């Protein structure tokens, strides 16, 4: 797979998923403290998110940073826009802006979660899987 | 390796009107708070980029990590 194809897949993933986190490791097994903290905040907000592990191929990170013009991992996107990395997400979480920005039930008001709302779907996007 | 003063000076030169507080224990990891009216109306990502762009090519090198907080003066 060429670098260009990887870039296209990443752009598609950002486009197709309302909230998507590029991280090291998986939400169940984060491989970096910054990724772990970001996952924990998203889970605390009970907001569903897709997750992509950048570790299986260094080109994922390379092409992601080329698209986002952001050097570090994790990177959180919502509706196609980069929300930020761990520092920004932490700051927004702490002042309540994050839930608002993501439209998350836990911070966006008293509206109860719809009946049958389950936990966040586990990593529906597997760029790394498409690389095989 | 840049000193805290040098990082502060470069931020304040790079973003006119900015005030930066810089702390470092080892001159490779920096804790930085930048207050600038230039941030007004920008998303946090764009605010951070204004600062990060000043150190383009040095992050991950001479500057291992820059923990950044941006504020708009009230």
C-alpha cells in the first residue's frame, strides 16, 4: 500500500466517523500515558468514538500528521475537525467544553441517554487491518 | 539546548503582544503558558499552532516536549 493510499484511508476515517481518536494502542490497551488519559476522558463522557492505533505502521502517523499539521499523538477529531491532542482535550474536559464540543450526554446537559445506548463501539475503523 | 528565557523570548517575539511563562527543569521539557490577544476567536488547535510553529523542526529534537496552555487575556 502506498503512502498516498494510507493518507486517503485516514482522511476517509476522519470523514466517516463523527468522533475519532488516533492513538497509540487500543482503548482497552493504550500503549502510552497520553493516549490512555484521552481515552479515559472520552469514556467518562460516555461519548462513542472510533479509535485507530497508529503503531502497527509508522506511515499511519506520518500521513496523519501530514493531514492534520499536528505533530503528536493522540489526535482527537470531531466532524472532520482536529479538536486537539492530550493537553487541549484535558483542558477542555476540565472546563466542560469537551462534552459540549462532542455533544456528549455526560456534559451537555441533563438529557438522559437514550434507552439501549450501549458503550462506545470498539474501534469500528481498523486502518491497520486494511494494511494487511 | 534552549533556556526557559530563550523559549519565552522567542514566543513573545513570534507572537506580538504575547506574554509567556516558561518553566523547565532540564531544558528539554518545557511547561509553557501563553496569554495573547492574537488568540481571540481561534480554536485551541489554532492557538497552539501559532506557538508550535515558532519551534518548527525543533520539537522532538532540541525541545523534547512542550506542554502548552494558551489563554486569551480578559
